[in-house]
C-alpha cells in the first residue's frame, strides 16, 4: 500500500467519523459549513500523522521511507508532500468558496456558496479602474473623468485590466486569480518553511501551509476581490527566495518578488526594505561581500523608481488619493493604547483565539534549546501581561477577573513602549543562535504589518483585512514554534534528540493544530453570517438614484451623485460621484470636513449633486446637513428597498430638478383652479405619438396660497369629440415633495410619459387636466367673473382653453376640467418612430451645419416621441452623439478666449469622449488656461489663478498637475494654506498671550485689601 493510498483511505474514514460526530442523524437538518469540511481534512491529516508515527516506530503497515538528501524529496516523501499540500490548497479553496451543505437525515438537500458570489464593496473600485484603463479611458474612476488615484493596489489593477482585454470582467477574473494565487501562496509558504526550519524534510514543514490554508482571515480576503491574493503570494515568494539566497547566493530573484509586492500596496516598500537589509546582512555574514546587495538594490529600485516617476507624472501626487482620504489629516498616535489601531489588533487576537498561541510564535522565533525555553516563557508572560493588564476585551468576559485593578494614567503609553522594546529585543535571542537566525526575517514582516495596523487605525471591514498581511510570516513562525515545542517534548519525555518525532512530538504538534481550530471555526462562522456589504448590495442604491434621475428626466448629461460606497458607483452608476469618503474624490481627500468654506464651495457651488445619499455616520462626519444650502436646495425622496437593511433612508434630490422660479415652457396656458391651485402651463414638445406608445408631457403647477388641508391631485387626459378618452396621473411634486413644503414663488415642473392604451383610435386629441382638492373634491377651473364692470376676479382663461361641465360646455372627463383643443396627434403604429426619425435627421443636419444647440434640441425632440423606447434611444444616440460632439469641438476650437471653450468641451466630452479632435483641442485650451493660472499665481491673484487652473482641468481632464495647482490656489484663496494656518495659529497664540498679560496687569493694579478693616453695620 502506498503512502498516498493510505492517506486517501484515512481521509474517507475521518470524513465519515466527522459526519457522525456532528450529529447528522436521520431526521435532523444540520448545516455543515465549508470549514467543517476543512476540519474533516485536518482530522484526516492527524490520522495520517498517526500512521506516519507508527511507521517510524516500525509498527505501521507502510514501509519506512528511504532517507533523502538535504532539501530533496524522493519516493514516499514526494507522495507525502503532494498529499499534504493538496489538502492545504483544497482547504483554502473550500474556505474561499464558502460552501454550506444542508442535509436532511442522510440525504444532501442543497449546496450554497457563501463567498463565491461575495466581494467586498471596495473591490469594484479596482474593477472600474481596470476596465476603464483596458478600454482606453486611462486610470480613472469614471470614463472621461479626472486622473485621481483612487486605488492603492496598482499590480492588482494591472492584472485585472489584462483580463478585461480578453473579455473577462473583474467579478470573474478576481475569483480565478484568487484561487490560483491563493494555492500558489500555500505552496510557496511550504518552500519557505523548508528553508526556515531546522528539519527541512520534517513534518513541521507542512504545518505552515496547512495553517495558512485553514486560516479564515487568509481565505476571506483572498475571496474578497481585492489585492490580497497577489500580495500574500509575493510575500511568500519573496520570503522563500530571500532564505534560499541567504543560504546559497545566486541572482536575487527575491528582489523581483518584493518589487511586485511594493507596487501592490504603497506601504509594502517597508517589507522590501527589511528584506533587502536581511539579504545584505546574510550575504556579508556568508562572506559574499556587497556585490549581491548592489544587484539586489538595482533589481528592486530601477523598476520601482521608473514606476514611481511615471505614476507621479500621471497623477501629480506623491501618494495615492486613498492615503490623503484615510490618513492625510489624521494625527498619528502610536502610543495611544485605546486608539483604533491597537484595539484592532487586540480584537483580532481575541476573535480568532490566536492571542493564546503567542508562545508558539515566540518559541518559533527564539528556539527552545537550553535556557531559551525560559526566555520563551518569560516573553509570553510579559507580553500577555502587557496586553491583559488591567483589562482587555477578553478579560471582560471573565467573571473572576478583578475589575478594580490599579490603572495609573501613565500606564497605557508606558505599555506601548514596553511592547515595542520587547518586540525589538526578542530577535536578539534568535541572532545569537545561527540555527534560528533566519527567523528574524518573518518576525520583522509581522512587526511591519502590525505597525501598519496601528498607523491606519485598523479597517472598517469585519474580517480584519489588514491582519491578512500577517498570515504568511505568521504561518512560518507558527510552524517553527510547533517544531521547537515538539522537539522540546521529545527531549524531555523520550530523550530522543535526532529530530524524528515519536509519541511526544506528534502529540504536542497535533494538540497545537487541533487547538487553533475552534477559534478559527467560530471566527469563520461569525464572518459568514455578517459579511460586509458587497457591490451588488450597493448597486441597488445606484440603480435607484439612476431611476430618480430618469424619472426627473434631467437633460443635463454631466451629473453628480453625493454618496459613499464608491465601488458600485464607479462601476455601474451613470452619475459621476462626489465621494464623501474622498477615495475617488481629490478635493474632499485633501480637505478636512472642518474646512467648511472649501466643502461649501466644492459641493454646493461647483459640483451641485443632482441626487444625494446622506445619513448615519457619514451625515454626522461630513456635517453636510448643517449647511444652509442643504436645507435650501435639497429635498428628501422616499427610501428604497434594500436586501441588507430592509428600507434604506437618507435619499435626497436637488430641488431645482423639480421646481423652477417660473414657467419657461409653452406660453399662454395659465389656468387658475379653485383653492389657489394654478396650472402654470404645460408643454408637449413632441406631440406625434404612436398608439400604444408613451406621450411625453411637462406640466407646471403652482400655489397662490399654502393649502391648509394637505395634498392635492392632478389628472391629465386625452379626449376627442367622439368620446374617446385616455387618462393619466400627474404626480404632484413627484409624490416626493408635499404641497405644504412648496414655496409660493416657485413652479413645480412635473415631467411624465404616460403609456397610451392600445385601443385608443388614431386621431387628433385635446389635452386636459382635472384638479382634485385636498378634500378629494374637484377644484374646478375658474372662468372670468363679470362683477358689473368690476375687474375680473382672476385672469381670464387662455385663448382656446375650454372648461367642461360649467355653463353650456359639457365635461368629457370630469366637471371642472380644463382642456386645450388639438394638442396631441395619435397615429397608427410607426407614426412616432417616423416623427422621431425626422427630428433625428434634423439633429444630424444641424450638427453638420454647426448649430450645436439646435442639434441637441432636435435630438431631445426625437427622444420625446418615444420616451420609453430605451433600445431605440440607445441605438440612435450612438449615431447622433458623435455628430453633436464634433460640432461642439469645432465650436470650441473657434473661441478666441480659452475659458469660453471650456463648457463646449465639457459638453462634447459628455456626448462622445472619443470624438475626433476633442483631446487635441482640449490639450490646447488646457495648456493656455494653465499658463494664465501661472501668470495669475505670480501676481498673487489667487481667484483668477484658481479659475484658470480649474478651467484647464475641466477642458482637459488628463491635466492632473493643473488640478493640483487649482487645489493649491483654492487653499490660498480661502485662507486654508499652510502659511495662513500658521498665521491664524500665531494670531490665536498672541491673543491668548495678550489676554494673559491683561489679566496679570489687572491683578497687579487691583487695590490691596490686606489690613483694611471691615466696615461695621
């Protein structure tokens, strides 16, 4: 019987045992998670370890393996490696897919996948950048948008873009790469373990890949759609190659791994620096001199330097925009024990139970030979005491833990200093023993990862994303610790010192591996049940906001949405985003929300979002609702259904999308109704429509006085002399803004597209309206009242308007109606299409003739013939958009003043960002405006400088340096630059000093009462 066959047999038996243990008795319905399947695999591994132990003792069924030369696997050793590594890779993949098997009795009912369809919301940011780059729009969040580095994982974005080039989107390619890179990480970790551990063929080398493959934090973030798979793979590959090169020299391939790591995340340069230092020290100690170090540095810094130069030139900022959004204005408090970063680390150690296995890591770092075991125990006690005293998250669950332990004010900062000192001193023990010296390499990687957690303040995601960066070096030291403790037990209990595990060694190693599983299982189940929001969940909101804009029928093509959760927005939304989190929004990233003048100008004057989603913590963080413009310019709209929250509130639309200062449509249609309700006018811009199709109508409503009893309703209808009738609703305030929230000096413009009945006969139809008052009773249209020579009570009815049901004129729909004759022409099928094609042809003709505004109007008229024919509109817009864009580009090129060309170029880009000549004209205009900004800057005219720089970017969105200059000019203009801040700080200090001096003088000048007798009664 071969080793592999024996292992597979034991796997089947162990799986069957696990099913029985988990209580899958007939009639029971139990959900078995993917981690339970992984546990079964571990049970199988333990059983196989038992067989291997029996074999080593000569009691097993298998022949003992032949000895192999150092770092060479042959025969049975290869089979063992293949089997165990296959277990580790499969375990990782099972966790990444997150299957749940539901049984009823002994039969499988269903299988669901809890992570295969899940992505963290931020992953869609990378997908959007990769898609836009692959499709020729550059590294931008929105096609045609500005160059803003709203991602922090360039290697991952580049890999995703390659998949987009062959037609595979990020939602599939991310999963495929996650599986592949995750499996490769497991294998590379095993190779690194063979280099790191004392016994390169011992069973402990398999602990590292098994621990990594089963660790939930590693699996979750491999599956999330972010850069973790390529990051951990480069980390594992780099560690492996550094250790190989430290042992035998050769070309520094480790530098290639670490340059890929450094371009995967900005902070990863720290890992490269530590690896390079270790490689240099190893080469010098081995007597190979500094030549290999020079080659390592050149191999690393030449590509890394070229990338940074290109990146800096492209985006114009030293760090990604995500850095400025998350950390730029935050004070770094590394010694604040109760700050979010330290709490993040403590919570991870508690939630995954890994804090209890810190002694294993320390044993792996220091070793257990001689007195080193005492140092391991002492180090564990010191670190445990620093974390637990006087209280910690875990001790709060212990009823026996004292609650009134002394906690002096200096203790929190002191213990951070002590932790840092211990963490830096522990490797000294490893450096004094050449057998374990190499283990300071993964220890340094762990410290760098923990430093980043503290610096970043942790992360909002529930699965401890940043701690996934600890997994590879942590797995290596964990494996080293298992080897050391197993060897220690061998020395103490069996007096065996040849490194071959017998009963004590296998017992200790198996006990440690089994001991970590409950904490991992609980953490996995917690995460599976409370996964963070995905792009698909936020897509519900982006679709809702797009529907709101569509319902309002806004003609402006360059619209903004104020929101957070930017992944789904940048990937799916037709609206450009004003990102309150600042990740894909440069202005917000570089300004604190306390700088209200900048926020007010940017949000409410420049961007003016048409819709907004503002509530909860982001409403309080941004303080958007506290601006006067917010209550004045925005109105609440209904919540929408969300699978994650049921009903999602906090939605708003800009008021001027529904209300206007006056009616600007077709004139001469003003009608007064009873109770102060006014029809300010209506418009049917494209009155030719096919039967059974939609009719586009704009209606203006106004109030002469606020209604006391609440809402009112308006019904529209088509009618003819033959008695044919079709009615529709005109939603007052879109049913979003009730009349008691209207202003008397504004007109509610309602745009509707009712679907006409299929059985409505073709013909010419009157268009009429009926108003139902707040009490549900018809509010009739008013006719002029002749009061014996006195002026009429109301302005007379428009010419040709007819009031039905009053006097001798019969009503066609309801008494008190008003109708306008011969407004709509309903034709046979194809009538609307024919009229639309005529307007389309006119739009193309006008565009060719240089009448851009006329062409846009003609196209809109074409659309209004078929307002709901989305396919027709999309097809023909692809034909008319380039023509209108070309017209606008030609007009822009003719402008004498560069600033006059800016709005034309913006409109052209919104129609067709690939229009011929667009970017050439934009580059010329942008360069001219940038020079004007430079001139104004030299003159100290910051207002003119800002307008010029901002205009340069609006004309040519690729001008990242113009945007940087514009933000600098904005800060100077608003007094937010560093010099102004310093002046204000100095002024405040001077004021405080002056107040203190005045108080001191007042005390000195006060009369001395001492010795003055009190006055008597």
